[in-house]
């Protein structure tokens, strides 16, 4: 898709870069450090889109981005209405994966499109069903893949994400971190033909 403005992916995530590249977008990736806090009383399924917008606002403060399209994103994992964020260490990662073992959980990926001072935020949700995971498998995964940059302590495209997810209800790419079908729709308004 040819866009009428340069596209910037406001993320360090190699997974989001890969998805956007495979979808045929030309872009540059730049990330701005953003403090990822949110209101305590915010419904948990709204946090990802809220944080994506917060990341976009960091770009809006800089005039050099006013003639560009900024795409930012965030992903959250929910189980029993508990938000599983990025684990701080191996023990927290083990605790998270033990909760997910043999159960279904929600993954919500939110994204925000910023262009010329206007913010549009979106989110998408996928239900993920994990088969039971043995403790030894969890520890091996944590030590080999070090999933400390991933909400819920796992990546769908590696290790136990590949071997222990039984099924999904929703988009695989939402779990990977970028609901590309919705991103494509959102960016198509800036399309300039083929």
C-alpha cells in the first residue's frame, strides 16, 4: 500500500516490524521511551489501546513528526480479569505461565494512528487456549527464550507458544502484537492508489 505520508512504526518490537513488512508497508521504526502506567480503575481490556495512544502522544510533542503517519501499539494478556504484564524476572515469568497452563486467556493488542495531530485508537482481542504445560517445559522455555519483553511471558511464534497453544479464537497476529487486518483498514484512508 502506497501512503500519502511517510509511515513510522513507533516500536522496538521485531515482531511488529516483521508483520508490517510482510503486509507490504514501507516504513521506518523509531521508538520513544514512554512510561507505561494507566489509571487503576481502567477496564483491563482498554489498557492496550490506552498505552498505544500514550506512546503516540510522545511523538505528537515533536514537530518533526507532524507530516508523518505514526503507528504505535501495545499488547496485554488477561486471565481471570488479572493483567499479566511483562515479567520482571524468571520467577514472575514462571508464575504467569503456570497460570496460563491448561487454560484459556485473552490477548488484547491495541494500536494508535497519529497523523497531523489527530489520534485514532483501536484494539482487537483473541482468545488463546493453552494445553497443560509441565513445570520443566516452562523453566526450559524461560531459560532458552528469556521472554521478559513479552506480556504474559510468552511469544506465540516460539517455544511453548508453538508447541502448547491448542487453538485461537481471533487473529494470530493480534497475539503476536499487531492486529494487521485492522491496521491495514486504518491506514487505507491514507492510501494513494497502487
